[in-house]
């Protein structure tokens, strides 16, 4: 191999100790700005117990949430990282790098997985895994590393016998368990189609439907017919089914209508199938109901997040504005018994769509104003952006606090990057981590290099 002044791997390990900060209840100032290495762009930001985990184009860099100080890094100079995620217990970072060209016939892409200790950045192991790039025609599927339990990587596969959910050991890549069917009275002659999967700690939660196994085309799903909606919890290590809820239905097969979420604040899972009128909020481990209230189906408000004691909902107060310059939103903090604990009324400009770029904190509602303007030229409508502003409305104050982030977030007001299939909005460019509310830069040319931390 020719000599190079650059090491192939740029790896540092954190050997000190950090007092893990709390996720901020509100923010009052711009605490820090971090810039990526010159040759790497910021891709996304996740959360560790010590602060943000920044994915750059060739690796990951862990920062302290309260100061923005770099703790550790793992980069492969000249290579592009395929995907990054954190195990559901928060103890490991898993990275993927392409390990050869994908096979176009089989849809298999070999990837080298690198396991890092989330606290120190030390390498826990590596192995080659197969990513299945083929996607089924009936339902949405997760990205390659979006589904990590505490011990395995979970992926969905289309096989000759049907669809299967497979968990592979993070240490070795060997298959630990697979789910392709469920047992039960009346399930004969039906095939299981997965809709959503979520993980938290030692649990994997799955939603799906049991449908007639003879269905082979999308048109056949449009006819009203008997089928069963399923929601079940699995042990992440063994795949053993620990609890299940079923609902027998007669309607068309809406194979992408259900949404699923897990809330670490409550060790709870919530599932909604709006078209079928189904809603559950359950204890994650036992599957027992936590509330008889219906927060998603019966209210005219939208649930936009969880807090320590319950949920946060948003409602537009259309009738209480007589002018056309702004509207008002009502935010209600409700415990799981349905009792309102706090309510905020927030004035907002007309360009602020419902729920977009909004994140509730325990003592404040924050909205990321991307500060966009639209103007016309000879070729049609164009957009431009100034530096993004964070609008903070605290429970104890009437006047909002406006903070200049110093970076641009060039996104349309209508779409904040929340992933499809999530139960509540989750803005991709704004994440609350221990120590700070983190905003990442987004530039139209793809050259984003900055991350900022707003602090209490």
C-alpha cells in the first residue's frame, strides 16, 4: 500500500469522566457552536447520555452537551459512512461502511459494522453484515440501521416463504431469532405483514396485520375483507412473545395507516391505527394499558411529544384571531389520566404550520423559525434563508424569547424532516439531548458543517 500522510482511521478515545447533564427543561442562550473537520460534512445528530452524537460524512464525533467539547471520534478518512445508530439502551454506537459492491440480483450489500462504546468511543468489535436492499411492495420498511435493540440489529426481509423480521447478534452478525408468523385460533391461512417496529431497552414492539395468504397484488388490498390488526411485544434477546393485542376487522387493507411510538419517559408504547379507530398506550414490558383515555383519536388536538408526567398536545385556536397576520396555538401538558397540568397560548406567524419544527421541553415550547423568504424571478418562485431563529415560550412568561442560532436551516416550513411512520413529530434538525437543545445546519448545497447547542 502506498505511503500516505493521512491515517486511514482517525480514532480518539475518551479516558476521563463526565457528569452526565440533564436534558434541559428550557433554553435561554446560545451556549456553543461546533464546526466539523474541513473535509467532512454534518449528516445528522443523535443523542448519547453525555450529549450529541454527530454523524459526519466519514464517521462520528461525540460532544459534551453542556459545552460542545469533543469527547471522542471515529472517522475513516476518504470513506463514506453508510449509516449510524445507537442501541436502544444507549450503550453502543453502531456504524456501517460499505464492504464491496452490492449484488444487483440478490439485493444484498455487504457492510462492515463497527461497534463503539458510547461512553469512551473504544472499539468493541467489527464484523461484516449483509444489508438487504430489496423492499416489499405492500408496506414501509425501516432503513438498514434504524432498528437496533440492546443486543441485535433488526431488519425486514422478503423471502420465498414470505416476509420475516430477523434479529442478528451485534457481536457476531449471527441470526438470533426470526418472526415470520404468529400462532392463534383463526389465524390459519393468513400471512403476517409487518407495518412498524420500535425498540427500547430489552423490548421489541411490532405492529402488523394478518391477511389472507392468497393476496398477491395491491388491488386486492382495496376490497373490504376480514383481517386482524396485531400489536405485540418481544424479548429483544430471544424473540419470545411476551404480550399481544389483537383486533379483528372488516375493511380494506390499509397497510401503512398505523403508527407506533415508544416513550422512554414512561417506559411505554403507543400505537394508533386511525383508519380502524384503534389506539393503545401500554406498559412496554407487560403490555398492560396505562390509560383509558384516547389522546390521539378523540381529541381535536395533536399529540406532539412526551414529558415527564404525560403528553403534550397542540391545538390551533382559529376562532380567537380576528386579524390575518398571525394565529394562536394552544399547548397542553396532560398526565396519562387525561388531566391538564399546564396550558400555554402561543402567538405565531402565518407561515408557521401546525406541529412543524416544534419541540416541547418540560417548561417551554420551542419553535425553530427557519427564517425563509420566497421571492419570484423570471424562472418562478425561489426561496432564500437568513440565519435560523429559535422562538422559546416558557410556561412562566408571556413574551417569547427569540434566539439567533447563527446557522441556516434551509428547509421548507411545511416539512421539518420528521421520519415517516412516527407517532408524534420528531424534527430532524432539532433534538433535545443531555445538556442542550441541538440545532444542526442544513444548506442547499449539502455542505453543512455546523452544529449549535442552546443551553438553560
